[in-house]
C-alpha cells in the first residue's frame, strides 16, 4: 500500500490536502488481506506520516503493527518498475535512514485520497451551490452543513474528506436543519403506511424458521454454515432452515417474507451479525409478512464466532450451533407484544444558558415547542435565553 499518492502535493493536478481516512483504510485492508489469505502473506504500508485520528484508531494502528505483523515503512518512493519475467512489481525507495532499497511485490495498492467527482461538480454548479478551490462544497465553521444557497444542506464527503462516523453526525445535523426549515408544514402531507394485518398466532404451537447468513466470507470462511443449517433442522419446533449469502440484502428480505407465508412460520431466528444494526431490519420484514415483530430472535455468529475464533473453525462452528440452539429455545417462548403509541409533549427543558444552551433554545423554538423552560445561575444568560424564545426562565 502506497500512501499519499497525489495527495499532500502542491503540484498542478495534485491534491494539496490530506484525506484523513486513507491510513486507517489501508491498515484495515492489510489486516483483512492477511486474515483471508490461506498462506502467510507479507503486507507493507509505505507512508510519509501515519494519520489515524479518531476514537481508538491509534490502537487499531498498533494492533496492525504488533499483532497482525503489517510492515510500516517510512519512505520516499522513487520508482515502481514491472518485472517482465514474473508479473511482479519492483518498488524502489529511500528509507528513513537514507538507504536505497528495492523490494518486489505481487500487488501494489495506491491510496489516492478522496476527491469530488465530475458529476457532483456539474450538479453543484447547476443548482447554484458554491465550491471551494478543491471543488468541495463551501460551508462555514459556524454553519458546517449549510451550503451557500438557502435550503441546501451538506453532509459527508461532499464538504471535505472524512470518515463514516463524522459523515453520520453531519447527516443527522443536515436532517435537523431541513426539519427546522419545514417545521411549520410538519404533518400537512403525511401519509400513513399501510401495514398488513397481523396474523393471530395465539395458541398455535411454535413453527420456527432458521436463517443462517454466510455474510460473504465474514462468517463462512470460518464457520461451517451448512453444518449449522443441518444442526438447526434437528432443533425442537424448527420446520425450516436455510443459508443465505447476505441475509440483510433486499432480495433475501423479500424471500424471507415469502417463506414466512409459504411455510406457515410463526417465529423466526436469523443467525448473522450484530442485532445492534440489523435487528430492526428483520423485524420490519416480519411486519411486512404479517407477523408480530417480537416473534423474532437473532444470534450473532459473526462477532461471537467467526471473528473471535478465526484460527479455530471447528470450535467456532460448535459455538455457532450452540448460539442458534439457544436462540431457537428462546424464540419458542416469545409471545406477541403490542406496539404502544406515545404522544410527545411539545415542551423543552434546557439546563444551562451558555452558547450550546442558547442554540438549543433557538432550535426548540424553530421546531415549534410550545413551552421552553431555560435554567441557569446567571440572570444575563437567562435574559438572552428569553430573547432566543424561552417562554419561562428560572435562576437556580
């Protein structure tokens, strides 16, 4: 992996900035390459500076270096030359001691950094949104998701290179700003989604369907998925079991809904990755098939089996079977639960009248809160809160 290719370079046509994510991505790719290689694999990252900023990303760098055995080579590369007789590539570089070195590799990966695509630049110009000198959409420090044209909100790498967590934060902010602009029209054009009538399964014996995900090679490269499927077929109340390449894909979701109806399933177990991210997706599929969404259980055989027992596939498979067995036993005891509907009290209590508190007062007013109570120890801050829209202030 060659870092900073065409980045941090002031020459014409190059990028004068650091994309901030390439180092971490290269480390992840190198780690995955070593994990998925049946034979020992030499991985090397050639860099100028390693920049792994972000929560625990420095630990990830140390893990790659100390545990995975990735070689990190601080260097200046002078040439990459094809080796004619064996289809390899010779990298010639000067290391940090000033020594000239020549190494041969089967594959060379270039980390070229993030930039704005031509179609995005054309779109921005058509809608009248200003771009900066790097062709990212211009924003300001105090309005980081507001484009130059009112009503246009920006998030993610349209504004600058950044990682997924930062992009998610900005997408929430952009959605919030859009919601603020539309607050006075809220519910005026709302449509109620038509939900299929729920099947009454009260008193019926459990009819459980088990779906085992291969997750590409994430699970299947370690866990013997067909063996887990065959074991699941023998568990009490299981009437159907199968494996899926990607259980979270739309076609698999459609197939799952169809199988619930075709096989008469009244409870479902999915053995895949973490329920933190995917449980709501599968519950939505149950609703679309007419089942109560709480007649569902999930076994995490990726994080708890294939990832942690990568070097012990037999043990990982046994553990996966046990996790599926427990999920089946648990879901057999599940009963349908009603989904309550809660009314939200359109009132806000804001504790603290500093800059953040005042911003919250302003946002609560713009979102249509009927009662806004601001608390602080300083009367001047409370006066500012009242100016921003607080209906009640209290010195505490």
